[in-house]
């Protein structure tokens, strides 16, 4: 006799369970859709399931799972793609079993029609997974991002102290930037947790999909997922200002409508948090300006500079103890910084970031040099992460002090603020 089928994960968030713990009740309150109702016959159930794969990947400290028809599943561990030997090759039939395991019938229809789908699944008491399904040259594919149920803290992640001050500001725009997979969502989640524990505000998040689930504590938190709680991202943006928010987490500043809404909210008394895909802090301002036409950029530079609180650029680097840590470049929009940004004097703005450490500002090489001197990352790893390896080597040799003060560093026009030594 075949064993009974394993329990199915619910979509995005779990349905309420009878008499659960307080934390479980809070998770259940997010009101998820019902789990798939069409059961796969026991005789047709494959030896490999998504749940088994997720548990295996979690045990190996993987951050992502890549599944593709015609290939073995791969795990991303410490930023590297690895190929477990105990996973079967994904056939078209096995991929269909995976889809039936984690998607509702409606979601499968959407995927068949649109050839791509974003969603999330929840394993009670274990973790959540952000899921992206798509079609590729070889057939169906999906990527799962593993997300802990515990919202991380600023202290637990070892994030700079200034982030706790920034997120308590009453209004303005805070940008967290970095490449894909650099931990931007985790940093924002830790900032929201700090505010939730220390403030008394209404926080509205618009996510695609929801990653970390926050439990309202001192703050009231309203989390909305595109496709589940709102049909379109733009619709949620238009209505968010009518929901009496104090803090708005927009996620990615992806287009002109999003940027316009964020600036309007920041200028009308709201704290707005968003993300951009730029490698350094000064590049964030240029990225926002490039959304607008040349004739509009002068006026928009004024609006952005007046609204901006800070830009936190980050990337993940491997540590000497086999883990990964985030390193940050931080721009704080002080009056002196605002003057440089308004005038477009990026070299002077960069120098101010380097010398004004009392405000919490720093450049990437300062953060990397400190980690090297503390023995937390290797010199080779620091050099790979640095935008200016020569400057970094000088700092390490001089135990963190750069005799040149980088006073002759200039920015290439049109290079989003990437700097190069002259």
C-alpha cells in the first residue's frame, strides 16, 4: 500500500488553524487563498516533491532553488549555484506534478495563459517561499526564494546603526539599492520591524509578492500583495494615499508613475521606503532622473533632493566563517549633501560621504576595509566587491586610512555615478 500524500502548502499565507499560538494567529490573519483542492492520485505522485526539495535546500542553507525541465534542480548557496546529486532530472511530467503541488487551478490557468506567474507558498511553522514560474527554451521553469518566518532585526543582521534612526523619521524618501539578490528586501524588513517595535504608525506595504509577514505590534501594518489583494500595482499605488498611511513601503521604484507617487507621498507628510537596482548611492539619484525627459530633469532634481532622506546601497559578500554579510554605502541628505546634489557636484558629494562619518555616511571601500581588518571577509573577497580595488588596497595597507583622501576621484558622465580614480 502506498503511503498517504504529504500535506500541501497553502498559497502565500496559511488558513487559520484551530487554537494556534499567537504568532500563528498573526500569520493566519493575512487571509490567504485556499490551498489547491484537486488532489493528485496517490499512484501518480512522484518520488520528489517541492516540499521535500525546500526542506533539503533549507538544511543546506540555500537561498534559492532553480527548477527547469530537462535539468537537475540547483540550489544557490552562498551566492554560488550548486547541483545536489540526490535530486532527479526534471521531466515535463515531473514539472507538471510540481505545478499541481504548489498552484491552485486558477493559478495554473494564469500561468498557461501568461507564460509566467509570481506567487508565494507557506509551510506552517517552517518558512515561506517566493515563487516565480516561467517558460524557457527547454520548457517550464521556476525559481523559489526561501524566506524565514522570523522577521530579522537590524542588530541580528549587523546593519549600520544609522538605519534605526532613518526609519524613525516622520517623512521623506529612503532608498535601498543594490543588484538583484543583494538582500534589499531583508534590510527593509528589518527596518520595518524596528519601526514596528518602537513607533506608533500605520504602515502600508505593496509587495509582489509578500515576502516577510509582519505582525502588528506598536504599529498597525497593512500588507497588500499584487494579484491577491490588488489586481494591479498601479491601482494599489493610486489608492494608498487614501488609506491613512504614515509609512508606505512601495518596493521597487520601477517606472514614472511609481516615482511620482513616492515623491508626492514623501512631500505630503509620509515616510516612503523603496528600492532601486543601482550599485552605489549617488547612482540612485541619476537613475530616478533618467526616468524623466531632459527638459523635466532640472525640476525633478529639486523635488527628489527635497524629498530624499537617505540612500543605502548594499551588496552581499562571503565571510570567512562560511556565511554572507551585507556591506553598505550610505548617503545621508544633510544640508551640505543636498547642496551638492542640487548642483550636480557628484565628486564633492562622494567626498562628503567619505569624511562625514558622524552623520553615519560611508563609502563602500570604508565598509569593506573595516570588514577585512576585523577578519570577517578575506582581502580577495573585498577586492571582488570593490568599485576601486586600488583605493581599497591602500586603505587596508594603512589600516583604514587613505592618505590620498580620494580627493582626485571623478565621476564619468552618464555612468550612474560609478567612480574611477584619475
